């Protein structure tokens, strides 16, 4: 997919939120085109006019949405367009239901603009996120408790921003070993991508960068 041809629909009834999302995506996707909507009706009209839109960033609380009903309608009318929900609602039942209705990702509005852009990029690459809130009776902390001390160190360095080669150097192990650890970390955390693992892990009590280097 050529980034210069990407088109996004930003559907939120708050102009400042729309502007912030446009700014974040414009920095990550050079030459992207943006349409705006402040109501469900406007979002439907925009998609009817541009059915090849690459992704929709959707607020659940816009006028006309009626919560998840609006998401269901958009999904039914435009089944191939990825929908990324960006919402202040954090209830686990709402998150789970959003995924059941076909959302490709569910992002809390408190996430940084960099995190939002990263998730949108992953969605465009074909990933579907399932955050801890979407898994009943389970938390990211409970799943992270399954990690070994070395996996904790690898995860901490991932959150720090290090790639596998750098992590291998810092821990004194082979890059293949780090890659294997990352695979296991993703499986144990119940996430599908490195980006998602980093985002979810930021709320955990991880070792500091210095502590990861201790034997």
C-alpha cells in the first residue's frame, strides 16, 4: 500500500480531538488525505462518497451513534473498511462487544498520539488487536506473571524502545534467543504484535533499563 494514497475518516464530534488525530496520522503517513465527521450521519455520508477509505477512526459517543449501534451500522454498510474505535469508554463489556461487531482495534483516548498512529499502522498491515479488556476474567498483570525473569528483562527493553539486536547485545545473548523470547512474550501476554505488547506493558512494574543489565 502506497502511503501517499492513504485516506482516513476521522469521526469524532470534538474538533480538537479530530485535529489531534489528523496531526498524529499526517506525521506518520505522508501525503494522506483526511475526511471529517461529527455525527454518525456525516460518517455514513463520507463513507458512501469514499467507500475505498483505508481506515475509520471512530468515537462511540458522537451524535447518532447510540453507542455500539452506530459501529454495527457502519460495519454492516461498509464491511471491508477497517474501523479503529478511539473512545473514552473503558468498560470491558463495551470493548469486547466492539470487537464482536468487527472493530479492528479499540484505543483509549488517553493513549498518546504516537501510540494511536502505531496501532493504525498495524491495522493497515492487517493486524486485529485484542487488548486485555477484551478478555473476560483476565488482566495483563496476571498474564505477565507467567514471564520468566529473562523475559521480563526483554520486555522491559522492548518498552524502552530497543530492537532485538540491541536487546541481544545488552543481555549478552544471541539475537535468535531474543526473537524466541519475544515470541513467547507475545503469546503469554495474549497479544498479536510487538507494538501492542509495548503499549500494554507500560502499565506494569517493569525493571528499569539499568536493572535489565544485572546478572
